[in-house]
RNA sequence: UGGGCCGUCGCCAAGUGGUAAGGCACCAGGUUUUGAUCCUGGCAUUCGUUGGUUCGAAUCCAGCCGGCCCAGCCA
């Protein structure tokens, strides 16, 4: 099994090394993992890293992975988030073994707490939150024992039951582990295990008025489920001694092991739930699924594929090192996948009319265009052609530099799949703006090559004016202008004002289809596009998923 | 001397005592009816730093430097 990572082409990492060793030593026979989100927000690209890790490991080692909702804080959790999380995990292509709530274990957890009390390892503390904080000490000074620390087991049992039986108000008491108030690790200074909260829980309703905290719940939930490898992010490293303490002091069905890895940080983006929420509620984006958001639902709407996200996760690896991934890595993972699957079409986003004066007004014909230049299995479609066409405004320059391969007065270009045209005249309006172009075509060049074999360096895309379908096209760019908006004093300052540009006069080739399950298209020379949810046949809307690599833009920039 | 963790190319990342994989980015060529794709070549005498051990060190030891996390009745 240790070479299973090689079988899937995935790179190994230190966690897979640990699993290989556990399997080899016989410590573990079936690998069980879990992805444990709190249902208090939408999943984002950072979660995708964890999902691919946990579900990927379960898949590669023939084990299984649970989707567990860590719902121990009833104040923040909602059904909307539960639904979206399930949808996103499924969309990413993963199947969970079971999908429990941590709250399903509240009864067992309560019994475990009693077990701790009976051993004299947990006690009810009646100090206020402020007093508890004060007695906890600081990072550099030890804490001190509180006045309730040595209550008898009997009294603790009575009090804890009374807490459960709704005999106290919020905050009157908490249950604490009795560990060591002088510990250098603050998490071990008698951590709170249960608090009183008179709040209706999305799953357990009003059954409980006491709720366990993460540290008490997590390891026990893992143990109940038979999780062998509990993978979490680096900030929980300090919690591992507590995770172990709980499991070492209680008899559980299994003994999971926690291992930490570095969370994802991506340039030009935010993954803080609080800040993502601010973007939504303040209206800087249209919602959690705005195509500019790196939420799973935003990326789906933008046109990312599950495969491209998995590719990305494979590319960045798993380590304990704090790192920031460049956007280029995500872009490459996306382009690689889209390049192989996207069907090619022509569309003009910013149209400039071209009249081919030597092409008869009442004539039209059809050219054949391959749906994919490298993959003949994709077949071809017919592309209608007539006297008036649209080309991209960017593909014409009145005073063009020598390295500009496109159209300019007197120069000849190839219309993709069609023929050669030469620009004869520029038509301007009163304001001096270019209104249209008058060109001639070479009838000998039908299909895109001429018998004399002359070289035409430039090939541009086009759409027949009479056959074109009008559409709106959303051009998306990164949401922030700085590599680390999360570090800015105010991330609002870093918002990119041009992150969305609406082109409402785009012209599409008529063979472009709108379906319920939208197809990834490449609009040739422009990028990858996908039909938006709001698209209708009367008013097609396309989102630009990603541009093509553009070495001409690079040359221009460096000039 | 609070505790924990981390430092290998611009960004990621293999490497587990035998003489620095790979990807992204970048540069230079080639193919091309997408300035796309694809292909070829280039890109760390050196692994935060200083010492030590060793025939041999990114890997072992010690010191130093730098970065991140922890004082919720959040997760």
C-alpha cells in the first residue's frame, strides 16, 4: 500500500509517510480520516486543500473519510451552510462514508464528562469568565488555582447534573478539566470543557442548555468514529497535548492521532470567514458564489472544474511550512484542465465592424472549424460567413508597430478558418473614432491558405454580423490589487475596482449553446468562458473563467 | 531561557549521512490557421547562519539569526 501514492501520480508528503509507517507497523489496518467543518460559512479554496487531503488519502489507501459537522457552538451554525458544504464536497467529486454531526454525540460526550469528574479530573468552576481569565495567567506567567478547583467529586457530579438540568443561567458555571494551572502550554491550564448556553441548536433543538467545547469534543468524536488520522491545521499544534490528555484519560473505542499541516495561503485573496462575509454583506461582491470569490461555489460559477482544483492541490503539496502560493499556480492548474476539455468557438467581445467590399452582399457561405485543434474526437462545426463581420477592436491598429501581427491599413491577416483580408480603408465618425473598416478578401484563400503559399503571420477571430448572437460577457480579474490583502490594515483599500468588467455588446458564433449543465468553452484567442447561472437564450451571459496565456501582452508591457 | 512549530532557487516542493528530483514563474529556440497548446534547451558548487562530528553533512550535534502560532465560556 505504501506505493499507492505513486499509483495515482500524487506526490508523497509527510502525512502519507506517517500513514505508511502506521500501516507497516500494524498500528493501523484501515485508514480513516474526516473533514470536520463547522457549518458557519461557505467552503473556500483553503477547505479544498483539506478536503483533497482527507478524502484523497482515504481513497488512495482504500479507507474512508467522514464529513463531520463540528457543530458545538449553536450560536453560529445554520442549515444554509450545511447544505452548501454537502453540495461543495460532492461537486469536488468526493463521497463521504458517513455524514454525522458532532452534536449526534452529545449524550456520549456527557457521559465521558461524568467519567472525568468521577476520576477527579474535571470540576465545576463557578468563577466568572473574567475571573477565569485573570487566574489563567499570561503567556509568560503561570496561572493560579481558582477557589473551586478542589470541590469534591460528589459536589461536582451534582453541580454538573444541575447545569444539564437547566438550573443555572448562562455563565454561572463551567466544567473544566483539572490539569495544571502552571503549565507552560496555556491550553493545559484547566481548559473549559462545557459551558451553559440557552440557545436552540440546529440539530438538537432545546434538548441541551450545556454545550461541549471543541477541545473536548473533537478527539472524542474522532475516537467514536474510528478515525485513525485526524488531520488539522498548524494552529492546533498547541492543542495536541490536550487532545491526547482527553483520550488518555478516557476509555474510547479507538485511539486517533492528530497531525497538523500548514493551511493554504494564496496571493491576492482572502480566506478569513469574517472578511469573506464582509465582502458579501457590504455588497462588494454579489454573494458567496460571486465568480470572483475563491469560495467553492464562486469558483464553480466562475467555471473552475473539480479536476482543476484537485490539480492545484496536488501541485502545492502538504507540509508544515508557512507558505504563500502564487496565483500563477492556480491559473496554470485551471488552464491545463480547461485546455484539454474546452470546446473552441469564436466570439467577439468588443466588436469592430468590417465590410468586405468585394464579397457580394447577397452571398453567404459556411466554413468548417475544428472544435479542438489537438483532439479530432471533438469534431467540427460549421461557421457562417458573409459580407459584414465583426472583429475584435484590439485586433486593429491604425499605426501599428512592426511586431503587431494583426490588422492595420494595407496589411493582410487571416480570418480563422475562412480567408485572407486586407484593410483598405478606415471609416471614422465626426468625433474621429473608428467606426468600421473596409477590407477586401482574396477569393483564392478560402479555407485559410492560398495557392501561392504566401505567409500571413496573423490569424484573428471573427463573427459574421448577420449570424451573430448578442451576449453579455463578464470579464473577471483578481479581487485585490495587493498580494496579501489580509495583512492590510483595511482590506477595502486593496479592492480591485476593475475586478469585474461587463461587456454588454459581445457577439457570439451561433453554434454556442446554452445548457443547464454549462459546457466549458474556449473563445479562441480570448480565454475560457462558461455560461452564467443567470444566462437565458434571450440574453446569454458568459463569465470569463480565465484568460489564455498572452505573450503579446507581455511584449507590449515591456515596451 | 513562557510554550509549540518552521527555515532547500523569485513561489511551491522532493530529499531521512554518499555528493541538490519535480512543478510554477522566468529566459532562449522550434512547431503552429489561437502571439494558445505542444516540443527542446537554460535556470541552487549549494540547502537561514556559525561552529562541531565524519573519509563524506541539506541530512547528526551545539550556538546564533529570522518567521509563524497560543492568554475565547470560538473552531
